[in-house]
């Protein structure tokens, strides 16, 4: 009944040991476990904050220190006007702005109510809710410490104001991020699977014996998927506006231009995967290794500021990190070119790097 069992079992073990895809079978669950267990933290903290301190006395410095002691706020810089503070939030450089009035210390000294304004980027509803609660709680605690708390009046009145998404609708935060992730997934999968499918069918080698150059072959295969990715971008933006009622606050032309730059890096990753995998099954496993960090570490769902510092630094090596910031900046905050030029530059460098490396590997693989 079990004749030949040992021979088949031995043959299968040898096949598994020699199959490069096997290493990915063990790598994927380990990477998932490390990311979810170590990098993902739903407890929002260390939110980038800028301060506009018009008082500049001991009491105001103590207040700033107490904001930082809550661990929700991380002061990254001082600004010198309310307009500069709002620009920092629009550009994404800061998610919170604290403005302390010039008479803050005098009001505390004379027993008057001292008011502090806190501007909060409401585009991320999770972060905004935590920051809103933390700032109001801090005002309540300090009022109790000063002994000036009544049902009508608090000694320190911290007044938060939500920008860009005052109703804290989660769709306004998630939908732009979904657009970036979908665009990368579809473009990456289409490119890599198309090349590997032709290699498996033998049609890729047939193209090499034609007068078509290797550069022409690569470009000819990429341009249709570039067009598909661009059309897909238009489609998902249309659905976002009409179905989810998320308006685009900034320039649509700028948004499409930067999407075109991101497509280059996504296509480059697709070619790179096609040189690392021999079959479509292997390509699926390698693609997962590329996609997991893009989904989990790019700020799409989980706030990057709450991640351990090494993982936070690692997120800067993910192109989707910059593209999702661009999407949310233009769609939700109305950010322009001068606020996003650094993200655009980094995306361009990623695109050039991926295309050069993947193109070189692809030509070497064909050779």
C-alpha cells in the first residue's frame, strides 16, 4: 500500500532543499511576526510638534516641557509666526502646533485664565483624537495644580483646533493611503508576472532573436503598464471624490505629475522581482516581501512616529512612505509644490535607482 513512500519522500525533501522559493516560505511569517510584534504600536506617541512661544518666560517653557512629558508630543522646532506654524502643518513637517500668547505668564501670576491654542492636523483621525484628548487632559491637570479649576473657569484653558478634517472622518485618512498602496500593488504585480509568464512560455527568448534591442524590449514592456497605472490612478481618484466624498484640496495636476514619478519606482520594482524569481509562484512570494513593509511601515495604517527608532529609520527606505505623504498632503491639506518638493525629489531618486538596477539585472538575466 505504501510502496515507494521513502523514495518519494526523499525526492521531495531534496527538491525542497534545492528550491530557492523555500527560503521565502520561512522568511515571510518571520518578517510578519517581527513587524507586528515589534514595529507596530497602536499607542500614538512622539507626535512631531512645533511651538510658537510669544511669552518666552519660565512658565511657558515649563508648559512646553509638560507637553513633552506626556510622551504624545515631540517638539521638533520653534516657529516665529502663526503662518509659519500653519505652513509646517500643511507640509507635514509637524502634526501639531502649540501657540502660547505673550501674556501667558502674567495671567497665571495674577490669577487670570491663561489661554493656549493647539492646532492639530486632523487628516489622521487616530492621531488627532489622541492629541486632542491629551492636550485637554493636560489643561485640566494643570488647572487643578494651580487651584483655579471651577465648573465655569479653568486656570489654563487649552483650546485645540482641528485642521483639514474637523469631523475626524476616518475615510479622509484611509482612502488617500489606499490609493498609494493599490497603485503600487497592481503595477508591481502586473509588471513582474507579465515578464515571468513570457519567460515560462518561452516567448521572451523568441523576442531576443528578433531585431528588437534589449533596451527597446524593456521599454516596450513597461510603457503599457505605465499607462495602465496612470489610468488606474485617475479611476481611483474619481471614485474617491464621487463615492467617498473626499475632495481634493490641492492641485490635481501636481497630484498626477507626482503619481507619474511614483509609477516609475513601482515599475522598477516589478522588473527587479522578475529577475529574482523564476516562476510566478516565486514571484508571488518575493512580491509579498516587497509589499509587507510598504503596507505596514509606510504610515498607511500605523503612525510611523510610534514605531521603534530603527524601524522608523527603515521606513524612510520605502518609496510608498513618500507617496502616501504626497497624497495626503495634496488631497487633505492642500499642500503645494514648495511643501512637497523634498518628497518628490526622493521619489525621483528611488525611481532612477530602481530602474537602473532592475534594468541592468534584467539585461544580464537575458544575456
